[in-house]
């Protein structure tokens, strides 16, 4: 891989097989969608395949959860049962990281998502994900935080407990071993 965000052919083929297997295992997540169409879109967008590989290698287990007719895009979301293990212990954003005097985490949610080429889930996307299964029963995931909350130093996260999605707040500079983030990608 050079400066372009593309996978080598062998890695692309391996990732496509992983995604296809997951797609076939969880048909309830994407009723009415055909794998061949999704694969054609992925093959035509190598930078998106690279982002999906980033999601996969950090433990996200990305899968197709929808299709946007207006934009002609398939929507992938991290579908790992718990918040992706390779994306935990991050504070919310660069401002929060810079304000920490000591014990700084290795990265921020916003920076990591941007580097991966994915979007952080909104509260609505997180709630929609929970309709497809039970995610974050032991962990939690940061979500997009409204500017007014962030301006006051806070950030939002969600989890699923007692059959309910809970939305909470923390200082944006906080980080925990059991809190990561989930992302989405349109292809």
C-alpha cells in the first residue's frame, strides 16, 4: 500500500470473502439486498474497501445494514457484539485530548474515525443498529455529540442494558477500557 488508501489484491479478495460470509450469515440485517451488487460497488471503490478493512482489523465486524435509494449507496456499520476492541480507551476529540494534563489516551474517537475514512454513529443510527441485534451489553460506544453539549465539555455515549438503549454523558476527555466507538461507511 502506497500513499493511496488501497489494499493489495490478495487482501482485497480475503476481505471480500469475509464480508460475503458475514452477509450470508446475517441476512436479516439486509433483507432484499444482493451480495453481487454490493461486491461490484466495493470493487469499484477501493478506498471504501480500505476503510472496511480498517473497520475489520480493529474488531468492528462491518456488515451491510441498509441501502439509500437516493444516493445509490450501501450502508455498512460496525456489527461486533461489543464495541470494537481495537478502538477503545479513546477520549472524544482532539480538544479533549489536548486539555488532558496526564494519562493521555493514545488517540481520539474523532481522529481515529477520520483516519479510517468512516463516520461516527449518531444516536439515531445507534438505535437503528439495536433493532438488528443486541449490541454493547458489556461495553459502550461514543456517538456524535451535539455542538452545544460539546461546547460545555461533554460528550455522549450509548449502551444496551435491560432491553433498552441508554444515552449517557461524560466529560469529552474521559476514556475507559470498555468504551469504544462504532462507525458507518457509505459505499
